[in-house]
């Protein structure tokens, strides 16, 4: 895979944990941003970025190349990752 998927997640979100577990189980290397663990200024910046990408503030958000997946959706993840 040319670029690693990027995951925007909340540390307490069960759907975010499922998404990360899915990626781990399929041995997909990814970068993660735990939004709720950032300091206030950085958190605001990332929330704005997520809102620009998705028009909302829902988590998890997974970016795989040009594909943006909001929420835990294994079928969309499999398709985007060609699994």
C-alpha cells in the first residue's frame, strides 16, 4: 500500500476500537490520531479538519487514499483496502 491509512478516533469510542481492531487483525499499518487526547488547540485544529473532510464530527474517520470512511464499516474498509 502506497500510503498508510489515517484514522481519526476517540480513545473511549467503541466503534473506533472496532475499526482499529479490524485493521490490526488484517495486519494493516496505519497512523492514528486520538482526538480526545490532544491538547485543546490541537484538538480544535483536528476537529476542523475532520469536519472539512466529512461535514460532521463523527468518529472514527478512516482515510485510505482518496476514500474517506466515516464510522465503523468493515465492508467499506475491505473494499478500500482491497481485502
